[in-house]
C-alpha cells in the first residue's frame, strides 16, 4: 500500500503555477473565498501557500503581513454553491 504522502504533494500543487501569488495583493486583510490553495478575491484567483483542504469553498479573510499569509475563517460552513466560481 502506498503512503498517503504520495497523494499529498504540495510542491506539485496545480494552482501554484497557474495563478499569481496571493502576496501580490500587498499587506492587509482581504475578504474572499478559499478553496484548497486557490483564493478568490474580487473575481481574481490567487495561489496561497497556506490553504484549506475542503470538499467545497469557504468564505475567508486572508491576512497578509510581514511576508506571511494566514487564512482566517469567517464562516464555519463549506459552501457548495460557491464551487461554480472556481470553474474555468
């Protein structure tokens, strides 16, 4: 049986090279939607090294300060209806 680590490899995250880094937003707090490592803010998608492993997106406040990124939960629910915002 393969180790679980084979299936969870953050360095090969498909969002990492597809979207700009969330740090490009600058220092501050940004209310958006987070799904995995993809942060949706003002209709733009960003890669966030810090992400959540959820079945569905969740509302999130992304706090960026001193070159550190921290997603903060603003809603305790996962939102299946937000999934369509992440469709390409």
